[in-house]
């Protein structure tokens, strides 16, 4: 009775939230239901016919979870997932509530939940996943998470509490993730990239994991792919990148348009760009492969995938194409800039920076972003968001000619469209709530659908 009451209260809260247009019902229903029955997610998770998959890490959770859901649905399974990216335990609970029936039971074959790194322990305890994916660990929201070592220890403790029949799926190319996996009793499934043609020869200055976790010596990187992810080894022989069980080879990148790579004898093609999405696709492939799905089927399903809102979401606006890309920390921003400028030849930009709780209130990290890539190559750069003036100062030091800072989303969007020639693409690279603010304005103008409808 208590679970049923919690489910009904949560579902009613979600319906009211959407009807009133005050939100998408992606988090608040979970708060309400858990207040009535704190074990409601644990109970609903037991109803899943085949179990659940949990995805965590700093960057790429939403895209990876959507890819896994897309593959499972294509195989005929019903999937419950927190698709809108509400990745705290309340968001996962709200997603489960939405699919629950009138009797309080969850009707789904699989659960696929992206989970905030700091919430992984509770998620593992309550959801009891069959597989947990750790994508990467980059510096992000230091005011909330602290340093990487702290969050790595929390993730390691969570993985050690997984059920005996579950499997950890880990990124071998990330030194901090590799350290976690090497401390687990059951060997994880390792994935990584193996194509020197798309690698950098040295670490970017903002790289976070530079030292051996065993002896403290500076790691030697033979290849660098994204941030500090690459092929590394300790000069004293104390630590090295684990050999990937699944490796991506022969990588072909075409800006934000698409990527292709070889994995397990099949050619994967995905209508998303950027080297960082190779990791997301490979992690999703690894999860599906672990569940026994045919590699050729997985690859075929990937070809028809659609991006989540704000993750390379392309919209038409007055004869221009707007490419909205979430960019929320130094590693992520450097990769989206690299893709936009070097691979896509982008010239028109809106850079959005907010300092709300969901973004992290300390914005000093923008000095570790390589905005110098825009110097002499960008036609227009509009600093936007609540900390637009901080961006303007950063652009000045980077030698980037930028438009006047514009904190108001509507006026920032107007400035971008006015300065972008008709027929061209503008890239909107934004932190999380800055992206939501701009999307809300795009929805108001009829250029986009509300995020909970995508």
C-alpha cells in the first residue's frame, strides 16, 4: 500500500508539473514519492524483467544511456530510462514512477539509468544493476565534488557493492578509472580507443590525471585522445593502461556530422561527431555486447540514432542552423571547441556560462579552456549566460574578438542570429543551465520542443 501511494503521488506530481508548464516532471515526482516511501525505487527496480544498467562518469552519460536504450528498444525490449538527464537518485526514481502502473508495479524489461557520480552508491544499492559503466573522470564542479581522487574512491566503493552477477564496464584509457578497476575483485570489461591517427602527441595543459597512483611519478603518454584519456604508463613500471577487451580502431571523424570506427569486426557509423562520442558509442556497444546482442545488429541500430536535447542538437532558426552542444568543464569544452573549429570549420559561436548550482558556482575553470582556438578563426563570438562578463574577460586575454557580453538569453540569441550569415551554422557551446535557458527561449519562439518531449 505504501509503494502504491508513493507511485500515485509521484505520477500526479509529474502530471501537474507538465500541465502547469512549470517543469517536465523529471525530478520532483521522485522527491514526493520518496518522501512517502524511501524504498520506492528499490521496490520498482525489482520489477524489471531483465534488470538494469547504470551509467556514470563526468561527461557523456546522457548520450551513452540513450544509445543503450535505443539498441535495447530496437531489439524489442521495453526500457525505462531517465532520458531527460535528471541523473540524481530523484530523477531515476521519477523515471521509474512514470512507467509504473496503477497497481504500483513497474512494467518494463530493462532499466537504463544515467547516474551522477556522487549518487552512484545509492543507485547501486537501490537499483542493483546488472552492469555499471564508468565513462571518465574529469575535473568538474569542484565546489560540489572535490578533487578527482575523492570521487574516484566513492565510485570504487560503490562498484565493490555491486551484486555478484553484475559487471563493471570501464574506460581503460582514463588513468583514474583504470585505478578503480584494478582494485576490484572481479575483473571489469575494459574498453578504449586504438587509433594513433586521431591522437594528440601530448597532454593538454588542463589535463587532470598526470601521475601514477602507485608511486606518484609523472605518467608517460604514448597517445592522448580526450583530456587525459589515452595510452599511458608509469616510467617505473608500477602502473599502465589495461589492455582493452573492446577497442575502437580506424576512426573517421566528420565534424559534428558523424563518426565511424571499427569494433569487434563490424563498422560502427553514428550521426554524432567528435572524438569524445567515440567513447560514448564504444561504452554503449560494450554494454550491449555484454548482454549478448549481436554486434552487427548493434552497429545497424547506431546508424539511426538521434541525439539527446542539447547534445549536438541541430535546429533551424531563420535560415540558420543552430548546433546546441553541452560543454560543462575544461575537458568537455576543449573537445567541443576542437570539434567545432578544427573538424567542422565553425566560425559563428555563442558561448554560454552560468554559475547556478547545477553548473558549479566556481567558474575559474574557464581559464583552463583553450579559447585561443577561436582567435583569428571565429567570425562572431557572443559571450552569454549569467557570467557572460567573465567570459568576455577570458576572451580578451585569449585575443578573441568578441561581441559585447549578453546575460539575457533572448538578446544573446538575437545577437548571434544577426551576426551569423544566412545559410551558415552557429555553434552554441553552453554549460548545463545556460543550455536550458537558451532552449527555453528557443521553445518560446517555436524553434524547438520542450526537452521532456524530445
